[in-house]
C-alpha cells in the first residue's frame, strides 16, 4: 500500500479552477494532490523573429518555483541573475507539449505565453504545469475566437501529462514527492487525446529497467492520461 493509500494505478486527486486571475486571457489553479500551480495564458499579437512573415503563431512557456513552494526556501532566479537550468528544461518541455496539441497556422501572427508558477510542490510539477497550462491555453483560444481575433480554434486535440515510476520494484502511477525521491526508475509521459505520445522522459535513477517494466510504465501512462484528459474536459464543461 502506498503512503496515501492509493492503488498503484490510481491518480492523486486533481482539481482545476478556471478564471483564477483577473487579467490573463486564460488562468487556472491546478491542485494535484498537494502540488499547487498557477498557470496563465497571455496573448501577444506578435511572433518571434524566426516566424515573421510565415503566417503562423507560436506557443511558449515559462516555469518557476516560488520560494515557499518547498520545505527549504528556493532562491529566486532573479537573485542568481539567470534562469536555473532545471527551469529552462521544464519550460521547454511545457511549450513543446502544448504545441503538440495545436495547429500553429491557425494562430497566424499571435503568440500565447504560458506561465506556470509553482506555489506548492509535492511531486509532478512539470506534469501538472502541462495539464493546467493546456486548460489555460484552451480558454485563451476561445476568448480570441469570441473577440473575432481568431477565425478557428487552433486546438486540434487535448494534451496532458503524468509521472510514472518504479518504487521498490513496483510500477506506480503519479508519484508524490516521497515516492519520486526514492524511485528506482522515473518517467514523465505526455500524451495527446488520440493516445499518441508527444514526449517521454525516463531514466533509471537508481537502477536499470527491463522491456517488460517499460511496457508496464507505458500502460500506466495511458491509464493516467486518459483519466486526466477527462478531468480537463470536465473543467472546461465540454463533457
């Protein structure tokens, strides 16, 4: 039995609160177990220089963990005068994942920036950022259509993410911090609504893993992401 009495294929409780902030075109508070993240989607009517004249838009992301998000205070990036390598790697993952669910040609010359600020961390922050960031992105696109700025919805399918690991030789879905810190194998799986993988990150933290174990990990990823996408849809009142 896991520390929080979940089954090995069971997600932590996920709650998504939309329109959490006043000003961004899309904003959510995603609460995933004890992890809490504010995700916002802000629209700019311009694109990066490499896309000028190409008649397509762009989706980028920024990620940060606030000082009080963990038991030991995190130093702000501004205090170090540079972005931490971990934050850069995670925000690139978030952006790649969200672009997998969008048709950028329908954004034309518009950029949408997804900001993910972790206010409390208990494992799975990058997966929660992708999942919540997608809902914020979806809301922003709907608002742009309502304003007549976009003629079509650029979202072509839902995107979500979940962590999976092997802890004490047992494959488990959706690791909390306690499980993640002791995992022998650690994976993050980003999937689209049609059951395809947008990205898989996996490593043997303290051990190697077999083909059979990898198969079990990917099965758990599919179970988790299928459920998460239903939670996203319910929050958006699509179901």
